C-alpha cells in the first residue's frame, strides 16, 4: 500500500510500513523523532521518518491509535525484512519493550514475552529488569539453570533490584538449598528491610536448617519493625520452646495475651493463645465487634464457638457451628484441631461437632 498526498504544498508519502516507524519511535525512543533518527540514518529509513514527522507537525498527532495492538511477530517480520537488529538501537531505551513483555505475559503469551525480553537484552545489555523478568519466566517453564543465570546477572547489574534476590531465594528454597536461599533473602532485607514476608521465609529456612538461633534473631528483627505482629510472636514462642527456653516462650505468649488484633491478620493465632490461657471472655470482647462490620466472616464466627461453649452459652455455640458447617463444610472440618484441643468430648457433643 502506498498513499501520496500534498500537505501545505509538500508531497507526503505513507506506506504500509509507516506505522512501524511510529511504533519504533514509541517503543524505543519515548516518542522522540530526533532520537529515532540518530539510529536510523539510512536514507530509506529517513524517507519514512521525515514524512511522518512532517505529517504530525502539520496535520495530526501520530500516537498508538495508528498501530495498536502491537503484534510482536509482525514487528519482528518488519525488522527482519529491513535488516534491523537489536544492535541498531544504540540511542534507545527498552522500557517500552519491557512493558510490552509484561502485557504479553499477562495474556499468557509466555513465548512471545520471552522473545521480547531477549531482544531487549540484546539491545541493552545492562537493562537489569529484563534479565530479572526473563529469569522469572524461565522458572515457570522449569528451566532453572538458565533462570538463575539471568537472575544473577540482574542483581550484578543492579544490586538494588530487590525482586531478583527474592526470586533467587525462592528458587533455592524450593530446591531444598536453604543455605543459598538464606544468602539471597538476607541480602533482600538488607536493601528492603520493610519487606515483612521475607523475614518469615528466612525464619522458616533457618528452622529447616536447624539453625534455631538465627531464626529467632530474624523474627526479633521483624518485631523491631512491627512490634504487634502476632504471627511473628507466635512463631518466636514456638522456636523458643523448640530449643527448651520455656520461660522465653511464655514471655512472648504473654505479649500476645496483652495485644489486641486490629485486623484479621493473626486473629486466629491470637484467639488460640487466649484459649490456651482460658481467656474466653476476652475473645468474645474482641471478635464480636469485628462481626458487625464482617457479618458473614466464617473465620471470625468459628473463633467464637469455643469461647461460647466455655462460657456456658451452649445454644449460641451450637447455632454458630451449624451455620459455619452449612455455609462452608470443609472450613468447619479444617478447624477440628481447635475443637479437639480446647473442647471436651461432652462439649463437642453438645455443640453438634461429633
């Protein structure tokens, strides 16, 4: 296709290749014609670019409406036909390619996403996010050896790329190489000390290595950032108990007893500790108001069954259990451990649990 027109007494030619030059400008040069011309100096390229530049200046803004959607295979075909290689993009940035790879991955077009990232890496050998993302995609495909190489390269280029450490930690954790998982997760929290989830993973890895003291230290570091983290306190108590420090374990449990959960995170653990020390009225005091804003919260209703039974409100406990079982049988069954631990056989019978 070829269209010839006269604009302000100037001949302008548009071909079926013209949209690709707009696409290249946007993908690699943030919409800047001048930067595009630095890499596309050949006359056959400048012919298209100058026509488009003149058209945009005098007629219409040339944006994504002229080429979307970007079909990677079509763009590759265009570049191959015109001998455009990744090395040609000397003055380009590959942020646009990275975003395009994300779009393809979100659509489960993983093969194209990987190809885009590989092109980005060839165009800019120091673009760390592309290495990290490609490594993550390779993990999903089970290509662990190659994935690790790309992830290692990502953090070599950009030591602040926290996601790279996180993913490497996950890789080695899943391989059972906990010492290496710890190495990368420790580095991650060095750069991102507020990433609370990583502290838990570190504690778990140390525990699997039987390095209980390091696990304890990690959880204490977590509690420096989030002193009311009930889950961290509970795991810390368990670790103290594991190494025979019962007094320390009880001290941490007493901290849980004195805490008051402000959201659903850790509420079950908090309630179980309250049950352990017979503080059933406290559970009712805290959980009942939560139900006013979360009326159908099955997890909260389940936590009230034991306290109601222990406080002699048998009918309330029975009705709650029936409701929970009716709405979510498998959830009710999954809480059998709590009922077995804190209710007698007679109490379970009266509640309808047996």
